[in-house]
């Protein structure tokens, strides 16, 4: 227990999740054994493209690449060659560095670029300007973190992100501002040929953070789990396979613009989320609701995609993705994401399964529940 943690401290700890909304999206996220790429059936595209992927070996990259290949596109990777270099042995990989070595990209032509691996606006400026005359379109993977602080609900693409960092708000502010500035760099270089996609929390097989995955794992392995906040508190997330296949289709259809990308399509409370995850994996675990944020903060409880809907995080789980849905984003049921995430996690080495990277471990959760019951029954 950490009795010195205040409600404000808890909100700040929760806000750290904002600064890692897209962890694993690019090179820095790492790749997991057996993570697999998208296995959804993909019909051939009517027009094959030459696609350059900056990154391609993190969490979302392999799903993008495999879907593009299944659609009949040609894919070239650009990365440092340090993360999963044998992931796609038959693809051309240009070795370079976003910070100081883009030479391998000069003198080449591509129909489209997918930029997974940059949060630094200077890196994005350098690559976007270099490729502006040699690539047809540039798709930048941003984040709904650009809306931090989330002081209103239902933010859509008309809401202007902040472009100045607030030192008092730490990583959550700097991450969102860097992503927003990076968006501007792409739009400055490519104009109406720019595509900006802002994912919410990314879920699914291969997620190195275990944020979503911790829910099916806990519900499968434990007889009782904590339900945080109230059942009506909203949650948002997106399956990596839905996200990446849709991004490839945006390029195929030559669609430009800025898109928020999260689900589900209709508002979902954390209570419904937990029920559907449990149903997807066949769990009968009991859920004990704890709505005391001070108590949760004392125990350093975190369980993304639930985020306490107050203060700077008020509207975090209410971002509007109607524009993306109108442009062909299709979202699978959360039951399927939960089932596939659990199956992937169970395929990992024992030592990996023994260290859940998000959410309380079994002992900590049991202690929380015991302390809560002792307090409420006193």
C-alpha cells in the first residue's frame, strides 16, 4: 500500500497512460515471440502499390505489412535493423536511422509511406520533406493523445490540439504536443496527400504492454477481480488488426485527411466491457466494484482501457471516431479481441506469462479486494 498517494497523484499516474497510447506502434515498442501479423482474409487490391514503411517491426508494423502483402502490394521497410531483423526476410529493408541517416531513402519512388516510428517532430520533418517529391502519400500514425488535456467530451477532428507543452503536466503533455507538431510537419510537406491517423489504446495479439491483455488474463486466471470506478465509466480501444488493415485501405483509396481511430462505435461502459471480455473467454470470475478513487490510488491500481474520467482525463474515453467509421473503419467485437489476445498470451514463454506488464498481479489484487471488503464491512 502507498497511503501517501492522493487522488491527484492517482490521476497523474493514470495520465501516464496517455503518454504511451501508441507504445509499440513503431520500432521502439519491440516485438513479441509469436505475436503474429494480421491473419484476417484479405482480398487482392485492385491496384498494387509500392509502400515504404518507416519502422515495421514493432507492434502494429507487422500487422500492416502482412495485410499489405496479402493485398498484393510491394513493401519496403526502413529501420535500424535491430528489432526482429528476420521478421520479413523476403522484404527489402533499407538500414538507416530516423535521427541522422536517411540517405538510403534518396533517389527512390514509392506510392505511399507509412510512418509508424516517430514522435519527434524533427524526425518527421526530415523524412516528410525528403519524401515529398518521391512518394504519393504519407500516412502518419499519431495518437488521440494530441487532445490532452481531455477537458471536454466527444472531441472530433475539428478540435485543435495544443501545440505548447505544459511542464507541470509532464509526459502526457509533451507526448501529445510532439504528436500534434509531427502531424503539422506531414501536412506542411504533403498537403492534401497527407493522411493522419490517431489511434486510441491499441489492443490485440502481440501487444507488448499487456494493457488490454491484462483483462482477459486476469478474468481467466482469477476467481475475483476489481471493477474500477463505476460500470458506466466509458472505455475506448481499437484492435490492431482493424486499425492496420483500414490504414492500408485508406492508401489504396487515396483518402487524405485526419482521422481519430477508436472503438467501439457506440459508447461502452467499463461494466459492459468487462462482461463482454469475460463472455469472450468463458470466464465466470466475480467482479467487485470499487468506486473510491482515493482507495484505488493508494493501491496504485491501473487497468487500461479504464481511465478515471475526471480532471485532465475527463473526455479521454469519449473521442469521436465517426469520420473514420464513415471512411471504412470496421471494428470487430471485443469478445474476439479478448479471445485472440488471451490465446496469444498463452503462447508466450512461461517467464513472459509470469510477468504481466499491466494491472495488478494476483497477490496485489487479492490484497486490494480483502482490504476493500474489510473497510466496507467494518
